C-alpha cells in the first residue's frame, strides 16, 4: 500500500507540473525561439513601414513573403530591437534577418525612400554588421534609393558633385577621407577609425533628426548623409585591416 501510495503521489506531482507548465529546457528553448521570432517580425514590419507601406499591407507582406506568423509590436526603436535580436541569435540568423529585410524593401523593384535605406543601415549596425555588408546585399538585390534632396538640387541647379547616386565609383581616396573628416596622414585609415567617424557624422545628419525641420534643412541633411555613407562604403571596401 505504501508503494502504491508513493507511486500515485509521484504521478500526481508530474501531472501538476505539466498542468502548471513548469519550465523544462525544451519549453525554455521554445519560448526563446518564439520571442526571437516576435522581435524579428517586428523589425521587418518597421522596415516595411519606413518605406511608406501601410500597416495592413506590411502585415500581409510579412505573412505572404517572409512567412512571419508571430505577433508584431508596432512603433519600435529599430536600433534597440536589433540589438536585442543580436544578443539572442546566431550569426547565420542575424545575416538572414538583414537579407530578409533587404529582400522585402527591394521587392517592388523601384527605388526605396531614403528613410527606408537609413532603417536598413540602422539595422545592419545594430545586428553587428558594418555598412559594407549592406552594400553587398544592395548589389545582390540591385535596389536603388530615392534622393529627394538630389531632386531639389537638380531643380535649383546646385549641389554639383554631391548629387551623384550612392555607390558611384570615385577615383580619389583622399576625397572620401575628407568627406568623413579624417586627416589623410597615413595613420588614420583603420576600419575602426572609419567606423567611428561615420557613426559620428551619420548620427548628426540622420533623417530622423530632421523630420520636423524645414524642407530645405531636410534636403541639406539628406545630402550630407548620402555623401558620408557613400564615402564610408567605398573606404570600408578598401581598408580591411
């Protein structure tokens, strides 16, 4: 009777544990995966929204083209959520998320808004990649961007030199260094120096800082942002430490 009673007690405890959903390694892994999927889906949603896609269409596109079924959190800070994803994912998962974001942004086959391109830049950095990783994906998927600042400069007949499209080949490395405000003394060309210079200048001219400014101020900041991004990508392709 004692043995039977003990066995019954054990079975009861197991049943209660299952009913309560107490954590097991398998359940913990499943929960972590679900949370990572939610973060990834919310990031992709934000990338689509930054391109002018309506919330309803963004959700449909995530389900249809990316197979995202997780719950979406709107209005996130892309940089902080990208960092959260980076801390809970493998290098392959991070690379896959960035490529999926690029694929969704480029799916229309039309030039994407500058704000969406900066969202991809922010995501690339927060996932632990540099801008040259995004540049390679840009070449792979063949997308361009809309530069309203360049259109304004063309109408006004100004902005010579700055209005060239992003990624256009330039011949003078010293000019790229000048754009990033790096002294061309031969000792200031490491990737870390380039990264630090770019991040400082990009933060000062990021489109999100000028969304409530005049159109002229927005155009000027956008032109500068594009100029430093172009120079940074070219230099990162040259200096690989």
